[in-house]
């Protein structure tokens, strides 16, 4: 069941109505029932997986609390079980294809959201190991932590210590207020605007370029890579905004996964702004346990590489995902190696590092590096990635582009200017957030009530007038569901 569907709208309205009128003690059960119904609609056969995984981590938490002298063995066994489930469905076909046995697993379908709820479960196990008092005794609450439907398919990868206390409070306090309703609605409306006006529209162009990149020229390849960079960001941002909005209406605050990542001035800065819940998870449960930056420079570089390779593997099976992780690891290492000499050079040349021009240059370079790495997510193989990059330098098409423009079937002048306008609106909102450190609903709350309502109505009108939906259109699935 997609967030962008009439079925989901009806499901959400019914769920919210029941949620608010039911007795407080039943709220967790209502949300859990709704979450499993939501997952069954998306993946009927594999709905058993989050159910079983919840049972595994609940039992493991119980055993770690009871047998603390053996908790390390219990942790290892339970984490291995979670990882084996992920490996079976996500990587078995790739692994066994290398030894000629890939056909044994070719019929396995990747359960939606498995990467996200597996990492949430592993995080809970590690937190419980570190402090058995973190163990959740309420099975319903723990089940909801694993498969709460707004964050089930694409995260965020919440930590138990931030999510579970809210579930306990939810069963005792008044949740509905016009303020939370407005905040949640603002997030959802903006999310739908980003998805239906920008992400789905730019997907038309990026698909056109990537699906036939062998025959595209340099300019089209560059524009295609740029379009995919915008697509993957706006699509994932849209899901996150909608998920945060739904949870907000229910009185639950989820982790904001994005903080203007394309304004980053370095790759390190980028990973503090992009998919923040995953970055935090990798830092807390991989990088720091490996030693972080506490054991010398060389060990720090090794730890960074391991962490980003794991990040690549988490995103998908295949060498292109590993290469993507390697690239970001190398970016980080090079950034640390070149930091001191770069500082000396800028000081010696008396460059104004706080000037707008210098900051803009850093932002542009970071964006280019990130965009190059995104190509690996869109092509089908590592060899295709190198062919794509090679084509940028070998097939100049300035004459064709100047004569025919960048328009293609399904992406005409109207779509182009709607897309540009949508991106401009997103850019303005992002600038305001970058400067004010506030999300859109926080910015709106500071405005007069009439102005706030007019802004929301304007976004609704934009969605209805220019959104990609209805007869003759295809609503593209959210990109990160495939990961």
C-alpha cells in the first residue's frame, strides 16, 4: 500500500478515527493492528518476518536480563539470526550466483522494509546488551517499535530509547490537539508536494536518460545524473516528511532524516545531513565499537572504510553497492588527509574561507562527488557505471541539445517548467531551514494563522493542479523501498 494512493488515505483516516476514540489503553494495540494490516497490503506472504523478528528480540532481551553472565553469547546468536534473515532474502541470490547456484534463490522476493526493521531490531539488542534495563517488557510496544507503519517501509531507523518512551506516554496522555494536527498536516502536505510535483516528474527525465544511456550524449548524461540526484533526494525526503507528519498527528515524534544535505560543504557534513538515522546507527553500532577515531589515524581510516562498505552492503546486493560504499569511504579518508594541508594553503594564500564564494565552491564540489556516486544506484552494474562516466567525456551533444532541447517523450516544456518551479520552491524552503534551523511546520507556526492556512491551501492546489497522478500517469514507487 503506497502512501500515494486513495486506499492509503482511507486507511489512514479510519485508523486515526479509531485511534482517537478508543480507550487509551488500547492505543498501542490499535496502531499495531493497523501496522500489520498495512504491511500485509504491501507484502502478504512475508508479513510473518517482522512478527518472528519481534519474537526473537523479545526473547533475547528476556534472556540477557535473566542470564547476564551469558548475555554476550545471547547477543551474538540473536544478532546473527537477524542478519541471516536479511542475508537470506537480500543477498542469497547474489552470493550463490557467484558459484553457479543463484537459481535456487531467484524466486525469493525482497520483503519491503526488511533492511530498516532489521537494523532497528539489532540496535535494540545492542542497547539491551549494554544495559539490560533498556529491555522492553511490553510485547505490544516492542512489536510497534519494529513495525510502526509510518516508518516500516523506509525508516527512519529509530532507536528504542527515543521511540518506546513515547509509546508508554501515548497510553496515558491526551494526544489530539489542533497544534499537532496542523504540524502533522503541514509535513504531510509538503511531503506530497515534493513527491507528486517534483520527484515523480523528475523521474520521467532520469528514467529516459538512464534507460538508454548508451545512446545519450554528454549533456544528456550530465543532466540525467543531476536529475537522478534530485530524484533520490526528493523522493526519500517526501516519504520522510509524510511519515513524520502521520506520526506527529498521532503524538509521536520520529527522527528527521534530512537537514538540507545538498547544502553540505564536505562529505563528512553530508553524512550528518543525509539519512541521519542510518548515519547515526552506523556511527553508534559500527564505527565507535570498531574504535572510531580513538586508536590512531590509520585505524580511523580503516574504521571509516569498513563502516561505509557496510553502508553500501545495507543498501543492496551487488558490487555496485560495495563500490558506492567504498567511494564514500575514500571521500571521507581523502577529506581527512587533505584537511591540514588545505588549511595551510588557504591561510598562506589568505583565502577568505568564510566568504560566500568559498562556501559555494565547497558545496558544489561536494554535490558533484555525491552525484557521481548516486549513478551506481541507478545503473545495473559497475561496468555500466564506468560506461556512463566514459560517455560523458566521449559523446559531446551540444548541437543536438541546442537544436532540440532536453525535452523527450513524457517530458515536455510544461513538465519542464513545472519541475523547475517546484525545485525553486523546495530550494527556498531549504534555504529557510538552513538559515533558521527549522522545518516547514516550525516556520509556519511563527506566521499569522491566516497566512499559514493560505500557504497550506496553496500547496494543496499545486498538488491537485500539477501533481503526477490520475488516468494516463504512473505513480512511481518510492525509491528507497528497493533498499
